[in-house]
C-alpha cells in the first residue's frame, strides 16, 4: 500500500511538471530560453563572444581644432570631435544562417540592434548592448524570431524603446517588420526584465497595412509606425490601439519631436506633415531600399538614396526649397551606382551629423542653427555602411551580415 501511494504521488508530480513545461517556455542550459516563435539568449559568456574589442585605433578627428568652441541656440558647443573604433559586434547566427544588421536605437546607456535576412527568407532578431562602460560594451540579451517547428520567422526593420530609469520601471520595446506567418507588416511591444533583457515570449501585436514595417518611433505615449507598399503611417496609443492612419505610398520612415510629426515616403521621395502638407523632394526611387528621416529641432534631415542628404525647414505651412544638401558618394569607375547611395542619417543633440553612404562609407558633417550642412570628412570602415545611429558618446554603424562597428565619440 505504501509503495502504491508513493507511486501515485510520483506520477502526480510528474504530471504537474509536464503541464508546466507545456504551458511555459522550455528553459535550456546557459540561460537560453525557447518560446514557440522566438529564441532568447541571456548567457553573458556566449553573448560576449560575439564582441571583439579593438585597441581604440585608428582615431579620426573632424572639425576645426584651432577654434575651441562654436555658438548655437543651445549654448557653446565643441567644434571638433575625435572618433575611435572600440569594438566589433558580429551578427547572430541561427543554424548556419547569418542575420544582417538593419537598424540601431541608442537610448540612455543601451543600444538596441535589429536584424533581418535578405531575399525571401524571414529571419530576424534584436540585440541589447550595454554601453555604460565607455570602452567595454557588453551584449546582455539577444533574441532570434523563429518557430523551430515550422521554420517560419520574422524580419525586424526598426526598433524603439521607452526607458524610464527615474521611475525604476521596466523598459518597453517596440519592433516593426514583416511576419511570415501573417504575410503582412506588424508592430509588436515587449516588456524587458529588470536587467533590461528579454525574458518572456509574451507581447502585444498589431497588424499593419502593407507587407513590411519600415520604421517605428515612440514619443509622448504614442507609437508611430511606417509600413511600405500598401501601407502608410499608423499611430497607436500606449495600449497599442489605433489612433489614426494615413495612407502613404512606400512609407519609409518617421520621426517625432515636441513640435513636429514628419513622415517620409518613397518612389519618389515625399515629406509628409500628416493632415497639413506633403511635399515631393525627389530621390528614394528604389522601392526596396532603406531611407531614413531624422528631425533636428525644426529641420528634417532626409537620406534619399541616389540624391544624397537633404535638409528642410518643416516649421512652415509648406516646406520651402531645400535649405542645404550633401551629394551622395562618388561612384568609382566600374562600380554599381546602387551600392553608392545615402541609406541613413543620424544627428546628435550637439549637431554632429553621421551619414550612411553604403559602399561610400560613413560621412561626418555639422549642422548649424540655420540648417546649413558642412561636410567634415569620411570614415573608411572597409565595408558598406547600411545604417548609422549616433549619440553624444557613440556611433553604431550597421554593415549587414558583417555586423556592427562601435565607435566612441569624444568632443574636443
């Protein structure tokens, strides 16, 4: 009788254990967690094997070092900057498939990197990099979006976050891209854990019009998302409920600040101030290419592919002619013009502008209070620059399947 009782209790406990595994994620060794549609890796040892630190050389110096400061509406700013290569971040690999870096967002002391895969394959992910130590970035969490049973996944085009260190609340993270299981664009929200890592497979998902989500921005409790062909600009509230939608052909990018909400469409390039004006600005003619819009005060900096970088004043009822511009990179003889285009732009609060020029490398410029762009020079990173994101302290350069180069910025 005692043996029978022990046997029954044992079987009951096994049943409870099996049900728990069925209902939740299956944890594997080394802090790797498998959910039905995503694989999470929070093992710091294996993650940081993907980061290679350099000796902080070569150093690039831009600007006028003979003039210690320059004036702006925000006060006195440095007139030169030194840039050092400090690390390389290799992309995630899933069953031999190498993902390619597609987007970066720097918020506070973290960088959030997204990945996708070229061609018909849907396979993407997100990395979270702690950059609080100036010369020792650490990869703290990584996720690959794939269903191991069906081999279907998601491409991720863009990311943004709500990081609230002052309130001690967890970070919310939004991604957008294309979902193979839906055959449509999506935007999705995750809550990170207290260590700023992915931990749960639970998310809030919203299906977008169009096939691919192209850019996402969070601002003032609203989520702004663009989606490509057949899509447009979708605005959601903090509960991921639709507030409004504007049809934009081949919507590429969106940016928001305290004064403006501006979107970019392609084929050819158009700027939109939703419900107020739209303006054709040229460029951005390749429907499959990435084009980025970023706001700096009242100016919109727009990466327009073959037409380089243009700056517009968006504070009037209709933007005037281009304020200033920088041409796209020179195409060497025998090279494809499709490889030498302006894909992305990022501007730091102090007016340094970083321009992704594909095979033409990374250009550095300065924007003044009148919106005038001054080219400062080029950083040869020995690879194609597909996307760039900058802060006052760092520049992250996406190089597709080659991963990212992490640059340290020091103002002089």
